C-alpha cells in the first residue's frame, strides 16, 4: 500500500472513530438528561396537589410544569367535550376532554376526565358520569403540543369530534371559545377522581418514558471498539 493510501485510510479510520465516539458520548448525555427527567416526574407525581395559582407563578419564571399535581374547582361543560382516540388496558376508546369553567375566575381549562370504551363515546351512554355543579378534582398538568407529533399520526377529524393528537387550538376553536380565556395547557384527572357510573375512568396519564440511551451508547462505543480491533488485525496481518 502506498504512503498516500495509508494516510487516506488512517484519516478515514480516525474520522469514523471520532463520529462513533461522539455518538456514544451524546447518548450518555441523553441518558443523564432522561434520568433527571424521570426523577423529576416521579417527584411531582408523588407530591401533594397545589392550586393553579402556584403553577402559573412558576410558569412566569420559565420553569416547565409538566406533570405537576394540581387541584382545580369548577363546573364542566359536557355539551362541548372533545374525544381523543386512545387505548386503555387493551381496549380501544376515547379520552374525554371537557371544558371546565373555573370557579375562581371564570376562565376555562380543558380537563382529560379519563377513558371511556369505544361504544360509550356518546354522552347518553354514560349519563351518571355527567356530573353537574362545581366539583373539585386533582390531576396532572400536561403541556399543549406545538404541532402534530408525527406525519404517521392521522389528522384530527373535527367534523366527527375525533382527535388523534392533542391540538389545543383546534379544541378551543371547535368549542367556540375565546383563546384568551382558556388556560394554555391541559389537566389529566388522576385516579383519585371517581366519576359516578365508573366513566370516564380517571388515572390514564402515562408516566413511563422510553429510556434506551444506555443501550444506544454501548452500541456506538461497541462499534468503535470493533473498528479498532478489525483495523489492528488487518494491520498486524498485512505483509511488508
């Protein structure tokens, strides 16, 4: 092998190693970030619920409040509930997002009251669960989405009131509300909320976030080690 070819091969190998090591290191950083996020979620999940005023004050400082436990009081506008297609414990159905008019100041909050089976989409199939008057619930704050999470997710069918992703703006618009009077996030009712008749079934918030970053890091570092080993074997076996 000529000197030029050797130099070119060495440069390519070093570049490949640099890329593999950088990818592995990036996954390690992602691992630490994900572990911190999971610890934060668990801490908020086990905390006592607080009033919305505490959450809004924290948001003013720029601190994300996803999964914070909250306590809200108000009355539901069942006539304008929105239906989010979902599965729960192997059954297909809907999460029921219902506007709640807050007793404190009249603003509106979309509450995910929980799951109903597919055949119970229509309100008349679950009249006992359409509670009236002011109620107090506890739950978890969930951020609104800026856009559809993936091109694989179907578009929301607004005519049939079927949502495939949490489009806060579309929910507000289809209900006919003034966006300035609606809190810019959702609240998922927790499993302490027991609706008459059993539905909607609260406590459907998903807390398990995928955390495969260690596996990915080991894969990239393993490929780097394999490249070094193969290169060393080839160099050792190469005859003068």
